[in-house]
């Protein structure tokens, strides 16, 4: 509550929107970021929620960045600015390995549009590297 009222602060938020229903967490996380920025705060937030990443990618007063990963999906601890990172959960599931039919079904559930956005994001990350 205090951070939403006080201007000119640096606010760090880790895994914004986690710990609840993903749709509600993403909506609440986006609203918190918008509220903090509107009140003059400088925010650094981490999240896996696509709606929050999409919000940041479409606003001039936000900046997106992604942590770079190698071909095996391990972090290189390098940050790529201007790119919202794609989820690598399904790639990791194949490496575990989960059965192909389970991962294929997960891809279906994710949907074509989200999968295309993840592919585009991967291509942008590769180009930035």
C-alpha cells in the first residue's frame, strides 16, 4: 500500500503476479505496474506472465528485457533489452523428457497464436545475440 502512494521510488518486484490464478495474477500485476509508474516510481519487475510482458512491450514508458539462454535452455546470465523472453517450459519438458504426446498436447493447449509469438520472440532473441 505504501509503495502505491509514495512517488519517486525504486520498486523491485520478483515474479510479479505469481502465487494465484494466472489470469488474476497477470491482471493484478499489470495494474500494480501501471499504478506505480503513474505515481512516478521506477520499477524493475520479473514475471513469466505473458500479459504483463505484452503490456511492457506496448507502452513507451516501459522497457522489456529477457535473460538469454543457451541451446540447452540454461541461463547465460546475459540480458537482452527490447525483447520479451519466450517461455522455454515446453522445450525443457522435452529434455526431461516428458512423453512426446504430453508435450504435443501442451502445445495444442497453448494455442497457435501464443506459440507463434514465442517463436517470434525466440527469433528476436537470436538476432539480438
